[in-house]
């Protein structure tokens, strides 16, 4: 008689045991067993669109002096265009567009969204007033709000669970690569457009910033059309329409998971946004380096954070395939625990080389966290709710996280009363928020395992 073989709990370096189980994707009815060419082609196209969405979003920041002079805008008007005009509609329209991704063809939602933000970016070059540029910027936000809910739902439908983290990590490189490209491509395109205008004055070309926005729109439209080259999973729409449960009802029913999950990622987003906003000022004030000197180093660190996402995704997929069902969040808490001493002390360093080495480690761990969050959401959410739950969980995290720069500035001004102490403010925020993140995310692990088993 054969002895029953039971899965053995793997040792946990943090204490306790890690839950282990057979690879869950193979037992899940209707789950993809192999991504195939179409699955990875889908990941490639939506990831390219994610990069281009951030390029279109941030390229305007490179053109501010030219736009301001051409349209006679104030700093306040520029602030409205770069901030609320995009961010508010991006958050608000995420919910209805997430609903559309849950009810209709996701590739058409992606295609139409890409055409909207691509055309709006190019049309911004024709704006002659503040009002016109404001409306077009709002359209960019609406178009981009369609991408993540539909793309994440498609990736989760096409990629097996034991490869899902790798796929989501590739997609999550988009913000880093796109924002870096916006600064590089925007500057080069602006210089090239100006040179073209000077070389051929008889052509009566548009102002350089207008040409730059027009050129930026072309790859977005072309790549957007490639959404027609991948498939919509055959039974996906029927499966997604069989249940009218609301995203909010699902999240309330899963509150043992969702509350600590969202609170934890709100806390780490405060850290990430604080670093993005204030590290350049810290470097300038602490080490007296010019932007030309520290800009490339910060850019290289940002790109390293994007590239390591895929490496970390492969590791998590292998551990998930071995049965560690909560690895997507457990792995991130490991990284945060090991990095916390460096995060607490990095802004107290007085040597520039030492600072950049330690900060690179801290930034690579703390800032690119979206892959861990989104893959966990896709794992536990029913197919018919993935678009809406993705959008709904993102709203509080984005809004609370945006308070990070304000908190750091407030501590510097009203507690330390000295702008040279911005490093102390950053250290205080990191020292408080990283432990909060660890405690909240560790708290949700049992509920995460149960939810993944239920799916």
C-alpha cells in the first residue's frame, strides 16, 4: 500500500512556516496551462503601450518653457495642466473603463484608449489657448485610464499562474522606462525639431514643441493598432459576464485581505513618491551636485529598478510553482525587512559615492512595487471583476501615496525649520512607513493564501 505523500511546509527565514501546496494553476478549471505565442505577444504589445503612455504623459514636462512662452501661460496654469488635469480624470475614469474591460472586448478597450491618448497627445501640438490644452490633457488622462485594467485582465487570462509574476513584472517596467524615455526622447526631439525649423525656414514648420508632440503620438497610434493582432480569450467574455457582483461587494467580502493589503501599499507608496520628489533636492543641498552630474545616476538607478523587476518576477514564479502560494507579497516583505536598515540610514550619509550606492539598493526595492500588488490582485479576483478591482484598489493607493511629497516638505518646514534637513525628513518617513508596510502586508498573508486557494 502506498503511503500518502503530503506537501511539507518550507522553512521561513522570518519564523514560522510557509504554506506549501501543489501548483494551483493546473487544478483551476479553465486556467491557461501554457502562455503560448499569443499570450507573450499580448504581454509585449500592452507593455509597449504602457511605456508609450508614460512617454506621452511626461514628455510635456520637457516642453514647459516653450509651451509657457508660446501660449502665455502662468505657472499656476502649467501646474493645472501637468497635475490635476491629468491625475483626477485618470483616477475617476479608471472605474467605468475597468467596468468596460470586464464586460466587453478588452483588446478593443485597449485599442480605443490608445487611439484616444495618442491622438490627444498629437493634437496638443495644435492648441493655441490654455483651455484647448487643458481639454486635450484631460483626454490623454481618459485614454490612459483604459490601459491598465484591460491589460492586467488580459494578462491574467492568458498567462498561467506560475508565469504570471514574470509577465506582470515585464508590464510593470512601463512607468520607469516610459518616464526615462520621455526625458531623453523629449529633449532630443525638441532639439531636432528646432534644427529642422532653422534649416528649412521656407517650409513654415510649426514651433518645435508642437512638432515634438506630433511626433510623440505616431508610435502610440501604430502600436495601439497592434492590439488587433492578439486574441480575446474565447470564453472570457461569457465567463466575465456571468456574475453581476460589484467590485466593492467583492472587496468588502474580502476585507480581511483587502484592508491590510491596501493600507500596506498606501504606506510604501508614500515612501516611493517621497523619494521621487525629494531625492534630487536632497542631492543638490547635501552634496552640491548639479543636475547634469546627478541626473544620469538617478536615471540609471531608475532603469535598474525596472530591469530587476523581471528577475524578481522569475524568482517568485518558480517559488509559486513549488507551492508557496503567498510568495508575491511574502517575497516583497522579505526585501523590505532586509533593506530597512539601509533605508533608515541612507540620508544620513555624508559621502556622495556611498550615498548613491546605498540609495540604489533602497530605490530598487521600495519604488517599483506595482508588480507585487497587481499580480496578487489578479490572483484573487474573479475574471468578471478584474478590471474594476484593479482600478478600485489603485485609487486609494495613488491618492494617499501622493501625500508623500507634501509630508516630507511639511516636516522640513514646520518641524526642522531648515531646508538642509530634508534628508532627516526623508529618513523619518522611511523609518515610520516601511515598518507599517511590513506589518500590514504580513497581516494579509493568511487571507491571501485562502483567497488564492478559493480561486
